[in-house]
C-alpha cells in the first residue's frame, strides 16, 4: 500500500482562481459511458474487480442485528460459490471492500465478521452527523471517537456544506484536520456531498482542501442528496486527486457513492479510474464503490456469463 496521506500545511494558492470548463467536463464524461466497452471474459474480470471494490452498505432507520449479519456474510461471500468455481477464482478469496454502517452497528459488524471468518474485511462507519453534518463540531468528533472505539477501521465523514457555499475553505481545512486526528489509525473518507456544493469549481476546491487536511479518500455523496454519483463530478474529483499526487506524491483514494445500481455503471467508473489515474488506483486500497444494490446486478451478469442465461433475483443471497 502507498504511504498514507499525511496532509500538508494550509495553502490558499492551491485553490485560488480555480475555474472549471463545464462543457469540456461533460464532453469528456460522455465519452466514458459510450466509447469504452468490455465483453465476455474481460467483462467478467472487471465485474469481479467491481465486487471487490464495493463498500457493502446499510444505512437505514430499520437496520437490525439480522440485517447486519446478512450483510457481513454477503461481504465475505459476494459471489455465489458455483460461480466462483466456474470462473476459477476461488484462490483469489474475493470479498467486498468493506461493510459500511452507522456507528451504533459497528460492534455488531465486528462480531458478525468474526463469526463468518471475515475479520480481515474493513469496517466502515459513517460519522460526523451523517448525512447533513449539522451538529456541533465536538459532537461530530465524539461520534468518530465512539465508532473507532467500537472497532471501525474506516470513517466516512461529511464536510460542512455551509462553509463550502460561503467560501470558508480554511474553516473546512481546520475541521477536517481535527476529524483526521480523531480517526487515529482508522482511514478517513471525506464525503463532499457534491449535489449540495453549488458549482464544479467548489467540488474541485473541496476535494483539494480535504486532501490537504489529510483525507485518505474523497467521496462524492452521502446517497441522500438529490444528485449523487455522476460522471462529470467524478471526473473533476479525480483530476483534483491527480493534481494533489503531482504536488505531494501522496495517493488519495476515490469513492463514488449513491445511485450506482448496475454492473455496466460500475465498469464505466472503473474505466474512468484506469484512464484518468492508472492501474494503481484499480484496487480497494484506492477505489471503492458505495452501494447497497449494485452487487446483485454484478452477480446476475456473472451468472449470465457462466450459464448463458439470467437468473431470477431470488436465486441470489440478499445483500
């Protein structure tokens, strides 16, 4: 794994006078979904890669210990055993990238993963007043501390969108720095909630500021906004990652989340990472897909590749 991003000192010049050519961004994003296509065994390989990069997520008000147990078992066994055998990939030990829940469920995830032999799978917890982030800073920091104490190895924080919209970039930097400190050894994914950032220039600036403050990942959305993971936003964010890497030598991960439901969409996001950042970013260490229903379609497509027909939804374990 590459050296963890430690962040850099505040430097306003890195975001000053940033301009984004929206029409060019949209034109480039349009080519990703139409020009690139993988088929047959190559598509199967990409789908297996997608499964390994999924943060299998449940963030519902009616979550129970049973939901958590089912999610953990699915994270440990994301692809049906007969498909794994037919594809000849049993030796790879493919699991999902992480299990993502609310802080109050972290302890249950830790126990459930232990029971199903998946203790090596990262445990991710949302925190800091997810999804709105409209709680006092000390409360947000305390929530991180609680989640880490319960066993979370990754923390998905949300930034202060009011600061984004008012241009208080140093305020965001200082808050995210404190959140990074509260995370300790747990890796920090910083959710920008891009659907509430106002402009593409703000998306770029928020991306850069969060990386400067020590984010290990930058993430598009909470999944609760009106607009979630879309390719133009993703393109702006990965270009910011590329620029930060050129300036500092630190590799920061990227996580699109919200609204990614089909295997085809997952392949498009993977192709963007390959073209914009290179093969090094095509691993769960630097790329995740935030999703709850995506894995089902990935399995269905793999089933079609193996058996030549589509299976009914009820033939797959729930995720």
